[in-house]
């Protein structure tokens, strides 16, 4: 768990973290630590979340969204590229998110809601982070313990709650936390120990609205789609205006970005030998002369931006330095939500539920915001989205074709930003499409089945196995038979 220990040392070193969970056992009681405060527990939970979304899941999502592929000269992640995951793959993420993030947040909520405290600001922030974490768990594992979760020694065998029921309750929890704060606004007092928004309630309420929009759109192809609720959110127009990012990394060994620390750092990291650019995204950027290419990837040792078709590393013998590689550094932030993603969510919502009115403006802002997040200049997006530009939004197309424009740009905006979100969105929308190798058009935005896939036809993974450790100790969890089974919201043909 090198990425976890790195982050925990980092947060401790900047004075905002103390561990409140020693052995990370899902079934231990998180509410009786010897020395802990809500602010320290909040910082601990954020560290756990970004360690997984920016580390373990960034690695997985990058392969599955086809941002990077396995280098020919190494084999650390062959199983991921082959869609040949073991049932133990999710052990670490499951434990860290339940025993780390969710238990720490449960402690914050317990303290915040004591009558003598009644801290509605702390309740707001902790609730939103719990909702975010549970959504990630559902989106990658399907039905997970929820109503019976976090019971400690009182329940060693929490039953999974159906994903659709979890989603409905997450929306209820967001509304309740916001309403409670608005009725009695109490400052959280978290300050810089909230590494995301420094305890600023107004920013967290914007986050709440953006998170709600994401949840509603995740349900767009299901019977729970709620156009009226989406339109109400759009009418409020109170979404994030600053990226929700963890940007406290340092350059010292114990302070680095979790993906960098494990995969790109020399010993004790893996030494930058496994990840090279997938042609799926690299050629999309290259075909349009997109400046994000040099932000997402580092050039080869000869200064070239060369990649491989997904999974094709076994057919070549060059080392990783002969290819473009992920441009993740020691201090690269980890993002929970970005302004670009928010604008793309709004654009999709306007296409689905408002006859496309205003969708182009939000789409254009999404592209510009993505350029800004990558540091290549928001103004530089204008020629791309202008009439005749490579990324011009074409209005009036049938709904799914119009949405495709948005999702392909969202996919292009999430590389090294939130890789697991990109994979989840490709699963939900089926964009960019998976097409038979040889028929792909990378300039248009197409994915291919990995060239080393163990699955048949054009199948790609759509869910993870339950962690085998949890299956072994929880009698109410039954291992699924395939990673081509579907999360509950995955209902688009």
C-alpha cells in the first residue's frame, strides 16, 4: 500500500492528518480512537479518497478508458490490459474507502450532530464526501453494503443494498445536509484541514449541486431518470466554479501524488516502465493538433509522441522511454470534480431535457475549462469550438448524437484528471464507442477491445469483482461470475 502510506505521511507532515484507523479492518469500530478531532478525521477521509481515486483507480481507469496501455518491456499490469483481473484486485480499494474514508466521515458526522455541537457545516462537508465515496463504490462494484455498513463489531456481515436504492438515498442525504445547513448555518471550522475547499460552505454547496447533477445523469438511461429535478438544478445555476482538487502534494518521497509515487517514481516506486500512451487518446489529440496532448503525455526519449494500440505491447520490444508516457508529476493534483466536468454535465442535461437550448454554450465552456485545468490556456480553446473548428458543437442533431459530442470531449478532458470517472462514463454512455480493431477512427473518438483481451468479440469490462477478502469473511456477499455484468444504471443498449 505504498500510495496510501505516502499520502498519510504527507498529510501528517503538513499538520492536517492523524490516523484514526490502525489496521484498516472494515469491521473495526472507527468511533473510539484515542486522539482525534473532526477536523483531523475529515483530513484523513480526504486522504483515503484521493489515495484511491488518484492512485489505484487512476491506474485502472487509465487502462479501461484507454489513456494508457502496458509497456512492451514490462508486465506489471498485463492482467488489467487483458481484462483478466483477479477476484482480489479490489481488496485494497474496498478496505481503504470503507475503513478509511467512510468510517472517518462517520465519526465526523457523529460528532457534528451531537446536540452540544450541532455543527451543520461539518455535517454538510462530511455528508457530501460520504455520498461521493458511496457513488464511486456503487459505480465500480455494483450493489455494496450501505444500509448495514459501518456497524463495526455489531455486524460482521453487512448485506449489500441494491445500487438503485443507494442512489435514491444519496440524493436524499445531499438535500437533507444542505437544508440543515441553510436553516442554521454554522461554520465548519475545518479551515485548511479540509484540503479540498478549506471549509468554505458556499463552495461545498456548489459541489452538492454538481454532485446531484452527476447522480441524476448517471440514471439517465433508467426508470429513475428525473427531468424535472434536473431542470430545477439547471434553473438554480449554482454549480462549482473552482475545481474540487487535492493539491497539497510535495516533492519529497513521502509527499507525492499517489499515481506518481507508485508507478513513475524510481525505487521504491516501479520506475516509469509500465505505462505508455494508448493510441486511442493520443491519436485523438494528435489528429486535431490539440495542445492537451503535451499536458497529458510526456514525449519519448527522442522527443516524439508515440503510442501503441491498446494492449498491443506484447507485439513490440521497445522500452517505455521509446513512447509517450503519462505526464503525472510529484505534485499533480487529484481531482474529485472539475469545472469542465460540471459544464459537460450541464450540456448533456440541456440536450436531454431542454431541447438542447444553451447546450452549445456549456459545451464550449467545458472545453475551455478543460484547457484551463491542463494549464494550456482557456482562450486557446476558442479556435477549436468556433464555427469550422475541430471541436465545433453541431446543434440540432438527434439526442444521442448530440450527447456523443459532449461525452467525447468529457473523455478527452479527464485523462490524468479523473481516470476512473472517464471509464465509468464510457460504460454509461457507450461513448467513445468500442469498435472492432482495424475499423477504428481515432480522430473521431473510438475505442477498441484490448489487443490482448481474454473476453470475446468487442466486450470490455463493465464492473469489478467483489474483493475476495470481503467475499471470504462476509456471508452475505456472493462473488460475481464476470466483469461483463452490469452496474444497475448501465442500461443503454
